[in-house]
């Protein structure tokens, strides 16, 4: 019974933080918004940090699941990067990606707490996704593709200029990736 309630509240909390952010999340307003109480959230997630860790894990899981389903296998690092970019540029994913950017920035330099390791883990996740899409690519090629995608994503989130940023991504990936 507790696991079912935990899953239900995690789903609701995830929708809430995708809409309002995670860094300044307070348990009382969150609990009120999702039909719970701070006490129940603390019981089910052990602490606010436990809830944040669960939300970050959910975000990573959703992102990776979607990305793995969109990548062409064996098409080259550039083609894989372009397929990822199409997913990143989709306005339907903006709330997840804003949450990712917030968590990524917050985790930089964090040595403990719920944010620790998030950025490094997502780098490893994405490099793995790119390696699966293009097993013949080198670590340097995958790192270059990832660097282009991360920078472009931050630009897109800041400006909303899909056409300009997409043009830049296409240019960078075609120039930098001989296997595309």
C-alpha cells in the first residue's frame, strides 16, 4: 500500500517540479499542490533530500527512455546527435529539460546531498546512449557530439530560438563528425 501511494505522489510531485522547478521546492506548498502533507512525504521518502533524489532519478529515467527510443542504431555519431537534437528541440520536452538544466547546474561542485553526482551521471548516461547508437564512434567523437548538444540545449532554453540553434547544431555536427 505504501509503495503505491509513494509512486502516486512521486508522479504528482514530478509533474509539479516540471512546472515550477526543483531548486526552491518547499515541502508545504508541494504537499498542498499534490493533495498530501509534508508528514506523509517525509514518511514515504524519508527526507526532503530523499524526495529530491527520487525526482532526479525519475527525470533521468524519463529522459533516457525517450532518447533510447529515438536514436537510429549504427547511423554515425553525427546522425545520432541530430536525432537527439530533434528530441531536445521538441517543445513538449521543455519542462523536463529545464528541470535537467536546473539539476545539472545545482549538482556542479556538490559533494553530498541529493544533487551530488547528478551532472557526472548524466554525462555518463548520454555518452552511453550515443555509444549504443554508434558503437563505432570514438569517445572523442561522442564527447564532441555531447558538447554540441549540451551547449545548444542551454542556448535553446535561454532564447527559445529553435531555428537558429538547430541550424548551428546541424552545422557543428556535420563539420565535426566524419561518420555522419
